[in-house]
C-alpha cells in the first residue's frame, strides 16, 4: 500500500464559509473524506444544516454556524463558536462569494459595494479572525484557503467581481508573507466555470461553448476541486504559501483553437457534469429540467447568456 499519510486530515478541525452548496459544499465534503471535522458556515440555515448533517453521515463531526461574512462581529463570533465546539481550528476555507451581473457603465455604487463587501472584505474579515485563533493555539499553525477565481486573472465577469477576486489573490500573498512566521499557510484556489446552483441558469449552448474552449473538455464540477483542497489543507502543502492554484481544465491557457482538435472523449461526459449541482438544487428545494437547468435561479445570468448567444425566450 502507498503511504498517503501526508494527505490525511484525521483529527483536523475545519470550517468552510458559504459551505451549504456548490464549491463550498464540495470543499467540506473533500475535507471530511480526508478525515476532518467540518463546520459549515453560511447565511442559508436550512441548506447549511442539511450539509452539516451530511458531513455527520460521513462519520465526521459536522456543525452548522449561521454567519454573514460581511459582519466583523458575526465572523468573530463564528470562529469562536467553531473553536469552542471543536477545541481548535486547523483549516479554514473562505469561499462565501457572490456575483452581481450588470453593465459596468450603468451599475449603481451599491452593487459594487456589495460584491466587494462579500468577496474581498468578507474574505479578509474571516482570514483575520481565523489567523488570530490559529495564533492563539499550541502548536501554532494552520491552513487558510481563499477561494478566488479565474476571473482574478482574466477579464471574465464584470468589474466588481473580477476586481474583488484579483484583490483576494493579492491579499492572499500579503497575508502569506505576514503569517508565515506563525506557521500559517495562506493560499488561493481559483476555479473556472463550476456547475453549482449559480450555473443552473447557464443554457446548454453556453455549456457546450465552455467545453469547446477548455483543453480538458468538460465543464468543471465541484468534485474537480477535491484533490486541490485536500492538498492545500494537508501537510502535503506545508512549504506552499501565497500561491494561486488554478483548477480550470486549462481554460485560462487561452489556447482558443487547440481544444477544438480533441480526438478522444473527455474523462467526464456532459451527463456526469451536473451530479452535484442537482444534489444541491434538491437540497435547496429547487426544481430543474433533465440537464439541471432552471433559468429562474439566477435570471440575470440566464438573460446575459441569452443576449450573448442571441437566444429567444
Ligand atoms: N461557480 C463558479 O463558476 C465559480 C467560479 C470561480 C469561483 N467561484 C467562487 O466560488 C465561491 C462559491 O461559488 P458557488 O458557485 O458555489 O456559489 P453559490 O452561489 O452556489 O453558493 C454560495 C454560498 O455562499 C453563501 N453566501 C453568500 N453570501 C454569503 C455571506 N455574506 N455570508 C455567508 N455566506 C454567504 C450562499 O448562501 C451559498 O450557500 C464564490 O466565492 C465564487 O465567487 C465560483
């Protein structure tokens, strides 16, 4: 048997913000698969409780803590509650994030402020409270993983989202430099287009275009992040800090025409892409068609894609 102990998280105590569904839930499931106890931190109590129960069903301790990451008071209370319940905090995944679409020449300031408040300020507030907890512990060490996006690197969504994610990547580098002296690793994980409830509004024609432009040939699923999360949370990454780990199937290589020359089927077929997304929509009580599509989940996303592809209602 190979010795995989470097990746084992048995006994580790973790929290995941925005952990109820999507990428956050995938991170929580990955950490629990590797042996960690996991607190699900989210605004959505109903779905968050259900996900925490699932973690319990995997033989780990699952805990739900309701928290809005934009509130410093709530974030500090949340970290205290997790540490009180688990005894310490070893791993924190700061994943809670939002995108509000809109033309940048028109969006109101409130929209900009909201996206920056959740994605950038919220990530900082969480990292700060988590680091303080980790610094107070013996032995002093920890792993902080901030979920950024390929939008930190390529112009992809809109200015508020892309700028917030670029901010997360650079903030991560600064925090990594500052907190290395406490044996705290701070890294980013940057996914591409991941099929989460957010993408239930993405029409099939757009998913097909993403496949065509991605060297590995399938739309990213939350499960595609399992290995990267376990790596960044475990001793396997002890000498990695300030890094932005892109998990994007090669999408941001901007290879354009090269992926069109694919001659073997991708590892994951279109029918397998939506398994976790459908699970999340079920947990949220949202109906969808056989392809996992319900345009009303995020009508603004559906409308943006319809306009881009010239689709009619
Ligand atoms: N889905 C993608 O294509 C994609 C790609 C790259 C990066 N990301 C990033 O990954 C993260 C998760 O994305 P997702 O697609 O799973 O999103 P999602 O909308 O499916 O889930 C986000 C979760 O965060 C929670 N949340 C939102 N605001 C919160 C707040 N203020 N405090 C606490 N919880 C809050 C929501 O309740 C929800 O459970 C986000 O940071 C997003 O920007 C997503």
